[in-house]
């Protein structure tokens, strides 16, 4: 019978490393329940001001919950990860980091905005601008092959920091297994994001989530794929 596991909140890692011992081992059909940290790993909180950005410890960014081993997973298999549920812990943040983003010369000054996400359905950017809350993990992946221990960015054939906003509740992510056991990790959750991160951050948020795992033997894919029941266009209401 499939089991439900609760991932320990104190187990995180900040690089991909296939030599790590798995924190949990799951069977096909098992579910794992998470409470993950936001991308700064606690350096930014609900009461933070813009001043915190100048002193960020970059080595502590991207705390990932994992790894989780899938029984009998081997290179060439496919790990299927179904997002059963995901919701925020009630707050999030977005920042402009000097020198980063699509328009660094137009936005040279640091800026931090804290969002109240307790509504659950939307948050306000301004009094007249509402942002739909559609949480997803910005980073989900299996451990890459090889002896290297790459940082979380950029993504690769193993998944990783894909920042794909469509992989939200009800979606299934398919990952090509690179290493025995698959060694899956996730984190970097966003309450909302557009098609990419123009300023390098979405609405970064701690989240609660439940993921169900399956293993597909005898089939292979060259890179991550996903199915989603949600529309591929942003969730907006037309005025008038």
C-alpha cells in the first residue's frame, strides 16, 4: 500500500550532489508532505526592509528539501512527480537586486516588497493591482550524473531551477533519471510568477505541499516534460 511521508524541515542542501545520502526512500505511489523554506533560507522575513539585500549570504540561497530516493530507479527511467497540493505559508517577497535582471540599468537601486498572501486567492501589488496566487516550486529535479556538484542554477536535463509557473496543483512533472535512486529535491517556491523572472525573483514564499511519486520503467525522455490542467496563459480577468 502507498505510504505518506513527512519530510523533515531541517534537512536542506544548496548544491546538487549525487553522493548525498537520501533523507527518505519512497516506493511507487507514495506521497511526501513538505513545508519548504523560501529561497533566501530565512535571511528575508515578513518584517524585513530593503537594507537586508546588501548583506545576503549567497551561499545560503536555494535551500532544497531532499534528496528523496525512489526504489529501483535507474538511469534511463522516468520519475513522475504529481503536485497533489501546494499553498503558501501566508507571506512572500519580491526584490530588485542591483546588477541583476532584464533591465539592470533602468532599475539600479535595491528594492524589496513584502506580500500578504493570507487571502489565498490573490495579493495586492497596489490598491488597484491584484496578483492571482498560483503557487509552484521554482526548482524540482533529480540529481545530475557525474562527480560535479553544481549550484542550483541553471537548470539542465535533470530539471532543477526551471521556474516553470505551470507546474502547480494538479500538474505532473516527468524527470529523466540520471543517477541510481533518482535523488529528487525541491524548493524555491513562488506564490506567483510570470513567464520568467524579469527582476530575478517571483513572489518568493515558504509553502506547504504534497507530492506523489511514480516510476516509469522502460521509457526515456531527453529532458523534463510536464502535464498541467491549468491554462497556459496567465489567470487574469478582462476589464469591462
